[in-house]
């Protein structure tokens, strides 16, 4: 949904309710985990947040609070917590003098493996999203080094006609989102911010 003015809280709530009946705009689920599909752009950003279990817990708390979206021009609205598969979300974006409201759904959460303590979740786009694809937000701690990092893994391509027409601008906004999200997580897990 595109609009010249910011949607009201009531409109955003209706959008979330309407999203519950919608299907994903792509397939298969798990696309961002590493599947190869030439129709999609693969993006990845990562930053070291620090070391140790305290930083890991701060990072996980930040993800549970949607803090990776805490940078001004993007807002997240959720019908539940990000750790529950099936939670519908609305991503409100202010760009180029207008607003877009985009639907998504939490699909799965991440678990520890033999190399790292890993926590995070993925959301997939619904048919009311300007793009189609999947995005993973993850905080992990390497078991050998105790290095804690935040990563974004995404596979996307335009879905709406406006997104296709403005494809170079959409790619610029996606790059800006990843950069700003990394900075937001650095702030959220810093000692000064967490106190």
C-alpha cells in the first residue's frame, strides 16, 4: 500500500488484520537460508557487536524488541512477538515523499548449531508487500572465539509495478536499510545504550 500521508494507527491495524488471510508472495520458505535462485537478489550484512554471553543476550533482547528497525524512516508493527511463527507484521517505510505499508509474516526461528549460539528469526513477504522474498535477522556467538555478531540475510525481488519501475531506487533503499539496521543493533547492544 502506497500513500502520500502516514497511515493512521487504525489503518495500520486494519492492514495487519487483512494480512492474516494473505499468503506468502514467493516460495519456497527458507529462500534466505542459502537457496540459489537467479530471479532474486541475495544480500548480506554483518557486524561484530562484541564478545561474550552478555552481548549475546543484549542482541537477542534487541531482536525480540524489533530494535533492528529503530532508525527513524522504518517502523514495524506486529500482531505478536517475532519469536512465534505465524506472527503478522506491517513494515511502514517513509521514502521519497511518500509512505509504503508492506505485509510480512514470521516464518521460523533459528536455533544453536555445533559452531555457534544462534538466535533469530525470518520473515517472508505477503502478497501486500511491494517486494517478494525473505529476510533473516540473526544474533550469534561463535563458540570458539565468543565473538557476537548481528547478520541480515535477504533474498528479494520487486513484486509491485511501482517497485519494478523504481528498481534502482528500491535497491538503494535496501542497502540503506541494511546499513541503518546494523547501526541500530550496535547502539542497542552497546554498554552505554543498554544501561
